[in-house]
C-alpha cells in the first residue's frame, strides 16, 4: 500500500492568507485544491512538500459569472461546471472537455484550477518509487536522464490537461495572486516548453480566476483521443474555435494538447484558413499543416506515430463539425 509522507497542513480562509503562507513557507510548500492529482503523486514520492496549503475553505475562489464574458473561480469543481446547462450552451467545447475528465467521483473533488495546473505525465515518471529506482529514476524526479529522449536537455513529459487547450482556443486569461500582488496573463503564457518547469506560475502564486471573453458568433469544439471511454488522459486532443463571416473564416484558433510538454498553436493551419471558405480541400490541407506541429514521443499510451496521424484526423473532424 502506498502511503502519504508526513506534511504540515494549512487551511486559510482567503486568498491573502494563502499568499502569506506560501511566502512564509517558501519552496517547500504546495497548494492543494481537490488533491486528485497531487495526493497520488505524493504517494509515489514524485512530490514531497513539507507543507500543504489547502484552498478548500477559500470561498472567494468559487463561483461562475456569465454576462457576455464568462468568469470562473479556480476552485470551482469540475462537477459543478459539468452540470451547468448555461455553460454547455455558451461554451460547448469547455463543457465537453470538463465532462471528459476522469470519473464522476473525481470530478466531484477536482477543480478547474487543478486541471489547469495538472502535472505533466510520462510512462517513466508516473510509476511507483521502486519502479523508478529500478531504472535509475528520470530527469523529472530524482534523476538526470530523460529516458524518452536520453540526449535531451529538457524533460518531455506531456501536458495532459483537457481544459487547457480549450481555454487557449477561447482566448482566456488567467489571474494569479502572489506576494507582489495580482497579475493577469493570456492562457498560453502559463505553460513552458519543459515538462519539469511546465508552468510559468511562480510557486508562491495561486491561480484565482479564469476569464473568457464573449465569443460572439464563434463556435467551438473539443475532441479527445484516449484508449478508454472514461477515466483516461488524452493521448491527443484538439480544441478548435471558428468565427465565420458568411461562408468565410474571419477568425480561427486550433490548439493541440497531449502531444508534447506544452499546448501547440497550429499557426500555419490557422493562416491557411483565414479569409477562405471551409471547403473539403482546404480543411484537408489545414489538418495536414496542424499535424506538423504535433511531436509526440513514446512516453504515453499508444504508439507515437499513430498519435501524430490521429491529430490530422481529429483536426479534420473538428473543422467539419464547426462548418
């Protein structure tokens, strides 16, 4: 049986107190919300914080506001978002993504902020301490070598969040609060190229709010590829948003995830679509261009080359659906 290591525990009541505790405890402290990702990692000794700062009683981090734009508190549970009919009508891609995460029991506990900050995953990392010791650990935890790409200077663990590509496609912003005050960043800027330093959020900052601008006439969709129909991380994911002016594309966003340490913006595919009609041939071309940005390695479920091929299929399906 895997057991949690010993740790101190704080249960602050507001964001200011959270920031104060994080600043005082330093790098040995970590935030916990639902704990559905952190606690299993602690049991496997991936993360061994001396202190946990719980967000469970911070009411300011809950709530959803929908008035043209949408604002979501980071501590809102995945289940509450899944059950929101208004969210499903306004932001179908986000609703699909949230409803696809894990299981109903874990969505009751897990939070949207936790899914945004989800730890990156890898077959060589998400194992027991004994298993990892047997192969001499990896770069992401306790070792020096990336066993997926041994000559690499960075970790290639995969960003497997379902909500993240949707937030990027929708033009969302994240609000962070730390000792130096509040700052707001575009969703894409939250994520780094390295599977170890996968968040640009500082350790003494807390994600407080996610804001999504009014989508107007734009439509969005999320497509997820996984081995099982539930309780599974994506091996490839596509979030797409298209705004049409008549038959022509006036704005488009195509974001891939689970094919590298960081979400991928399909710039070439977006450029070829802008100002043009979504014909079958153009969609096919855009899907091929999007697949070029996918760089999966053999560090998660299914074969990497198949994951690259399926990206093209899913981008095509997303665009056809939006048309």
